């Protein structure tokens, strides 16, 4: 996705959270430093993404963005696109 791997970032943290995605019999784990919250949104409220605020690597895996009721912008990952980048 264009980010530096966690193991290269020099963190002294010994445990991480893992978000699991499953699609068509495959499982993909995304290691992250923390998860602040899970947000459920109506898919009809996901807006088309703009490449102006994401890297080119990340833009291929973004479904769009969601603007929460308190006006917080959240990127929405496209799980199927993530699997396609892993196969490439």
C-alpha cells in the first residue's frame, strides 16, 4: 500500500493488532499499531475517492471515503482490491 512495514519503523512495541480480511477462501492479515474504533456506514454514503489525499499505491485499494456525522473523514478500503494487489 506504499507504507513502510511496521518491522522497519523502529517501534519497541512487542504486540500489534491484526485485522483479518476474508474473500473467496483466502485470508489476509493487516498488522496495525492500534485500532481506535470500528465504524459501520451505509454503503450508499461512501463517496468516490480523490487521489489528492492518498498515495498512488493506496488509491488502487480505496473504495472511497465516508464522512461521519461529526464530519470526520475516513478512508474506506476495498477488500477485494487488496487481495488483487497481493496476487500481482
